[in-house]
C-alpha cells in the first residue's frame, strides 16, 4: 500500500489501555482475582495442613495466547488409579505434619515460658549448698579430737574447683559421663534406662531412671520447695514426696533441670550436687562424708577414697563403709574401672586403687562413738541434740585410749573364758574420782550405736556390791573396821512374811569376825546385823546421797543388795568413796557450744557434790575394800604393782554378777548377766566380772606410775573382858568381844528380834 494513502496500519486494538474502557468484569465492579483468592485460600484447615485452598484462576483475555506450561522439575505424582488411591494418604500425612509442628511450637513455647519462670525464681548458688532441715552434733573427746557425729552432718562447702579431682571425676564417671556435653537432659540416657528396665522385666520408668546429674540436683532441691513443718506431717513425708517418680513429676523435674542449666554453670550445678547429696552415716555432702569415713578433708581424697564416696551415691545407707566395708570397697573397684574407661585414670592408677582400697579412720571404725555417744545424746536437751536446727559441738570426758582398753578387755574374756555360744552379756564403765566418765561399753557388741545400753539403762539387783554403803554408815557413826560382829545363825520375824534367816554364800558361819573381815569375805549375816544396828533408813539415806537414785528395798534384805541400780550409778557411788566421801554425779559433757559461737552454752554436766561421810570414814572404808582384792573375794581383780580396792556382788540365783572397784586414778564397774534374767552358770562377782575388771584396768593403767590408795588403817582396839552371854535357840552367842552387845544382847532381851 502506498505510504501516502492516509490509511492507518492494521494492528490489534489496545482495548484495555490505561484510563481506557474496562472489561466486562471490571465494568461490573468485580475485584481482581488475586485479591479475592488471598482471603479464601487459608483458614483453619490451611493453617494446620500447610496447604492453601486452590485459588480461582484469573479471567483470561480471549485475545491473548496462553503461555506455554513449564515442565515440572520435581517428581511427578502418579496419575490414574494409583494417584487416586494415594491421595488420601498424602492428605493425611500433610494433616499430621502440619498439626505436629504447630503443636510442637506451642509446647516448646510453654516449656520455654516455664523454664524462664523457674530460672527467674532460682536463688543464688550459695543459698542452695546446705539444704538440711536439722543441724548436726559433733562429739569431741577430752583431748578435742572428733570421735562421733550425730544428726545431719554438713562438713562445709566444697566446689568443683576445690574438691579432690579424683572425687569430681569419680562422680561424673559413675553418675553422668555426658554431664559436660548435654543441656540438662540426656535423651540417650533415658532411652538406655528404659531399655534396661524392660530387659529386666520392669516398667519403663521403674528402676533405672537415666537421670543426669542436673536432674538429680533438681530432685535434691525438691524442685525449689523448702521443708515447712506446717505443711508436712514430718520430714520423712516431705522427702518421700520429693523423690516420687510419677510421669508428671519427671516432666516438672526436667523443666527445673533446664532452668538450672540456664541459671548456673556446669561446675556450679556439680557443686550443688556434691554438697547436697546424702552419703550415708548422717553425712550430707562430700566434705561431711570425707570427714566421717576417712578423717580428712574432701580436697585430700585419693582415687580409692573418691571412688568409694562416689559409689555411695547409688545406695548411701546400704553401701556405707561403716555398715559393710567390703561391699563398699567392691563398689569402689567398679567406679575405678569406669574412671579408667573414661580416661580419668591410667591402668596403673586403677590397679593401685583396686589393690589398696580405702580404709576407715579410727573414729569411723568405732561406729560413731557407740554407747558413750548414745549416752551423751540422751542427756543433752533435744533442742541442742537430736532436734537441733544448729550445728553443735560437744566436748566430752571420753578418753579414746581407755575406751579401746575396755572394749579389748570384754572381747578378750568372752573369747577366751566364756563357753562358745553363750548369750550372756556384760557392761563396763570407767570414770575418774570426780565422776567424769572416761569409757563405756554397754554390751558384748562393742562397736554399735542406737542399741540397748546395759551400763545406763539396765536396772539390776546389786547383790553384795551394795554392802560398802552399810559399812560406810557404820563407820560414819564411829564404828571401827576392827569392831567385832558375831557370824552365826540369825533370824528375823517379818510382818506378813514370817521368819527370815539370812545365810552366807558358803552356807557356813564363822563366829566372831571384824567388820573388815565380814566385808572382805562378803559375809551376809554380819552385814544384816550391822544394817539393823545402825538403822535401815540411815543406810538408805547414805546410799542415796552417794548417788544410787532408785527406790530401795524396805526390809532387812536391803543390806544384801535387794535394791536395783544401774552400773553407772554404782560406779559413781564408789567414786564418792574414793574421793573422800563426797557425792558424785557421773557426767560426760564438759562443754557444749554452737559451731558459730566461741562461748559455751553449757558447761560441765556433773561432778562432785556435797559430803556424805567424813574423810576418815571414807579412808577407813577404802582400807577395808582394799582387803577384798588383796585377800578376799576379789583376788582375781588384782593389778600387779598397784593398790586396788573393790567389792564383788552376786544376786540370788546368780542372775547378776558385779565387780566394782578403783585405784587411786580410776573407778571401774563391771556387770554380767542375761537380758532375760536367766541365771548365770558357775559365775559369781569374784569370777568372770573380776577378770573383766582386771583385764580392763591393766590396760587402762599402762604407762602410768603406781599411786597409793587414799586409805587409813584403823587404830588397834584393846580387847574387853570376856563375859558369858545367854544361850538362845536361834542365836548362840560365844564368849569374847562383840560389837553391838546392846544390839545382840540387851535390845534382843528386852524387845525381841528387830524387824
């Protein structure tokens, strides 16, 4: 066509130019398709499945050519029948996946908020190290050396940096080898624990827990709850709740563990664990356990000792070395092997630790002070003893050398002089003349605690061991040890009981005897006569003033020891004779104070009291009692090179046998018998009890220079003229000197026999 024809070229009309005419849909006021689909493509279903609803296709321009469809780059979905069958499964998987990750996000958010809340409420690490509800009691001997502990012992704060590396490594090796790599929870550990529980026939959460050190720390902290007596029946109920293993509890424990990981460093968490963990024997924390079992600080522990303490964490009570040392050593050998496998010890160090296992300290071997410590705790006010909320230190009168001597003496006699299988028991007390108790054994099992103490708790008839108080009364009234008593058949009429005739142990009578001989040979008839002469009430008063604080017999059998007493009381009463006639209150506490205080809350708990008899009377009685050991019924108690005084005692049917005596330095008392009052076979106070006394006192006096007894020999008495005495059917009096002629002659003739 010619250029100049004036006609426009044939091109497509621009039907929808800017500002031009609109299409039909636009003219009807319809919104663009993209805007419509944006509101209808989501919704609840789409949010959970992750796939929006299909968007409506935009209206195509019939004048425009459709663009070529791109080939899909991913795997092609199966078409036809297979595609139709798989479509529901694809839809279900999309639904599950969409639901899961969104629920996971919600749970994670809730956990994060819970962890954050717990983190904000956690106190500083220093306040979490000592979590005891009660305090401890540390018992020192007379030299200031620790020999026993009571209560919840906390030796002091240790940290992961200050504690022995062997202990730190042993704890990590045996309790949580991935401690420094996990975030507070070990899924691998939990899975392994579940597998082990199922393989052993238990439930998945029963037995092994797979807990990390952090989770165990959370449990020790009771998830932040502090014991309040107003909220719990007792502390045991509180601890039981803290250690429950329900699924909900495990979940809250995990959250608390995560909070610990956020708040504290790994070493701080380990420090809390080492200070809070119970390690048996009343020891809470590594320092207390190290002191309790090995007598050293936790920073001085060897590999074998550290392994033993770490091994206790599994079962602290049953594995405690004070309960079963061999079992504890076997467990420590396993811990040493684990330490070697994890690179903490070389093969040589491991073998050395296993070949030379940890041993207990002497104090630990003594089983926490045994009977002596129990006696001390029974005498201390509960708010300063068993129920104390503070840490208390008690300095006692115990002498550990003497304690060992008494234990060895009892063991020696029972091992060598008592028939095998015998159930007989024995007890022994050693004290100074002022009543300070130096040693105590309350039974044949010498190294025990919390058991029946026959030295302080058993009240038994004293037998002839009571007779010195009859003679003390007479000497105080002016009688002489050389005065004469008539040992012959003698009877008294007792109201309501009839005639009572005391007899000597030998079933013989010896005629005229001095007071000294009557006591030396433990004659019964002269003792009863003398008691009747001076008056039973006065005898009871003297015995009570000397410290026998029990109801005493009312009848004439009082003189023969029909009353009951404890061994401790009897030894204290004899101490009064030794010290010159003053009363004695046996005591074991020298000083009591709080750990945080320098001044004592309590001082000495006993000692010498008021005078009971004159010093001259006491010294003459000592002279008489010395004859008992030198020449009489107590000859088996003799100590070569030493003066000793004492008295034996055997009750009716030999149910109790005693020997109590003293040197210038120490008083010792021994009791022997059966707990069920079964009669002893062939045993008297001058037999096995005297031998136990001898063995103990020989050991007690080792290394000491002999000292003379504080005794006073009586002045000789001129014999009076011989006067015949009337013969009586029951009391045939022989001519000669006789103390108390008014008693055996005039009073009987006028008033008849005394009751």
